[in-house]
């Protein structure tokens, strides 16, 4: 993968982060199934799951995974170690190849070619930012950033399918922060998660579900 944003990182480190993140999503998806049906072993799996998230966060200092529980599901959130939308865009998102447009409330509001309007849009962005990229090989790709007032960090609202796809802007952004502050090579996420015993389940997210996450009218 030829990414200027990630050019300073070793390919081995990027591959390891990709495997670790995919493993976290795999465990999250299967734990959610136990949660949805109130499995008799639910408490055991939730405790293991919480411990695994803690291990991941200790390994990668620049990002933070956090679990939220709803009535019928659990969600795994990913926070970037940035304190503002503007800083996140300037330090990382703007450096991903193929930047096409941004918007404070929806995708495609202002194109990168309109310099004045583009600058004004990013300067006014506070709580949310919708970013679109284009690649001749893969077409359009989107990133949605949300400032979480409670965490005081930027949440990357991700698609499970996109974020473990190395060329994708979502993966590039997550990897940049995960590896940018260094990581603990001694921590073995694969080994720590092996006691869950889940068989591998590929991550395929329906397009409708993917874009639903970016709907500004979804309940906050």
C-alpha cells in the first residue's frame, strides 16, 4: 500500500495492527451475538471482552477502543487521540491521497478545488466532519469524524468492512494514530483473544447499514 500518511511506519507494524484490529472486531461481533440472546455465559464473555479491550488500549496508545451497551446490542467505538476536528483533519485526514470534498453536516458539501469555500468549511467544523476521497482503483470512500464531548476525543465512526481494508482511508487514519505514538510489541492480542474460542467470521457490512452510520439524523 502506497500511503504517504503511513510511509514512516514499517509494513510489519501495519500488518500487525491490521490483524489485531480485525481480531478485536471479530470478538466484538461474536460477543454481541451472546449479548443479544442473553446467553447463560454472557457475564463471563463480557468480563473477558472488557479485559481484551484494555489490553488493546495498552498496546496502542494513540487510539482507544471503548464499549457501549444498549438494550439489545453492544458497540465498539474507536477514538483517535486528537482534541478537535480541525486538528484531526490538519494532522492526518487531509494528508490521505485522493481528498475530494468535505462537509460539516453531509458528504460532498464543498469540493477541494474551491479553496476559499473549502477553508471556510473546515474552519467552521466543530462536532462533525464528513470527508470523501477518490481512488481510480477503488472509487469513492468516506470518513465520518465526530467530536465526543464526554471523551474529549475524536471518534472515527467506522465500517467494519472498510477499516480492516489496508488501502482504505479509514484504515490509514486508524493506523496513523495507533502507531504514531509507538506501540508495545510485547503485547500479543492474538494470544490474549484466543481463549474466546470463536471461529473466524468475515466482516461484511451491508451498504445500507454502512451509510446509516453517517446519517446526521440518527439518534445521538
